[in-house]
C-alpha cells in the first residue's frame, strides 16, 4: 500500500508544534515555533505556512492528504478559533480559510481535546473501540467524546467541554467566569492549588516565590516519597475525577475512558483513588464494564498525531 502523509498541527499559547505523519501514525519530522512571538493571526499563519513549506521541501514529500489543526476553541464546523483565552489572537479567527488561501489542501480544525480523542482512535489504544471518552489533563481539562465511531461535535461544534462541568457550586473561580468547574481541581494548575492550600492549612507559610516554584512533578515525586499532603492532594484529584468520569459514563455508556497529560504521570497515587471514586459513584448497571485506560500514544507526539488524525475523519 502506498504511504500517504498528513500534517498535524498543535497550536498552544506558548508554542506551535507541527509534524509530518504517515498513515501508520509515525511522525516523520517535528518542528516547533513560538506562537507568542506573533501578535496577530495573519502574521502567525504566514509563519505557519512557511514552516509547512520548509518541512515539505526538506523531507522531499510534496503530496499530503490534508492538514489537521488542534487548537483551543477550534471549531470543526466553521474552521475558526473562537475567542481562545490563552492565545494572542482575540475574537474570531478564520484559521481554515487563512491556511487554505496559502496552501490548496484539505484543512480540518478542532479543539485540542477532540484531536486527542481522534488520535487515540486512529493511531492509539482505542483503535478498535467505537464508544469512548478521552479526558486530557494539562493547563486545563478537556475532553473528547466518541460515540459509534464518530467524534461528537454537537449542534454548534462545542461538544465535550466536560472540564467545565461544575463539580463544586460556588467553588474556585474558573477562567470561564463560573465557579467550581472540574478543571479548577484536576488540571495541573488545580492540583498545584490544592497542594498549596493543604500546605497552608497545615500551618506552613509559603512565599510567592516558593509557591511559584512548585510544579506538578514535584508534587508527584513528593507523593511517591510518602509526603502525606502530596498523597492527599492526589486523593482529592482522584475523588473529583472519578466522580466526573462516573457521571460521564451515564451520558454515553463508553467502553473505556482514556486519560492523557502531565498529571497522569503521577501513576498509582492518582489512579488508585480515581478508580475507587469511579467505582463508588458509577450507576450499578455500568459497574465493572468500563475500562479506565492511559493513552497509548507517544506523549511527545500525541497532540500532533491527534491533529493529523482529524484529516481522516
Ligand atoms: Zn469553567
């Protein structure tokens, strides 16, 4: 079978990664440039297209089947980025049109969590699954829902914002303007916040600088070494996520729920309380029938693979 190639692009607030991916899900080459260097969308797309052309000329591969883009607030139906909080480009950016004005190829845009779910289905551990949900834990918490082998986009392209399901009414203020969203407790930032709160409650006073320095890896290292408050932090994260996942099961009856992202690297210290909370909270008809799995994609390439997989939608 002749190999064909697509390009996957992952646009984040700090960096944009792009990769050339073959039909078996191998990243042939990866490039990166700074998203934040570009103050407006036109400049950014000019740079992006230059990078794509450079990649194609360097690899000698000139025919691609499409370009997939995973980006916060990316809309599958319109090909636009709508008011992404973490990007310099505000308002509505007609990303798909801007790329296609410069390169004549199929372009598919979606949000990053949907891309992750699609990547899992095309190249990862969900290859033979028709019903699953992906939770991505990072700076925020995203989710992608696959039902009957199809990614759910919803009426207007915004389906699957389970990170903004309210877990604690009147809880922590979220970037979305409401309070108590799941992502405020289970994202990398949320986990850090919980750990700092527990430290402060235990009577430890921390300087701004000390607080700034603590990162997710520190907390998971401390938990592995037996630090009681770090272990409690992950128990609270597991409780919250397990509950949210049990509720999500009642919505679409998935075969599995996948987890992806930095906080998942904490391993059993997170997964053990998560499984317990999931089993305690799940409706009895689903009990023992839904797998909790870690993404099967290479972590450094998962966003690119997911974006590239969108072109196979
Ligand atoms: Zn929110």
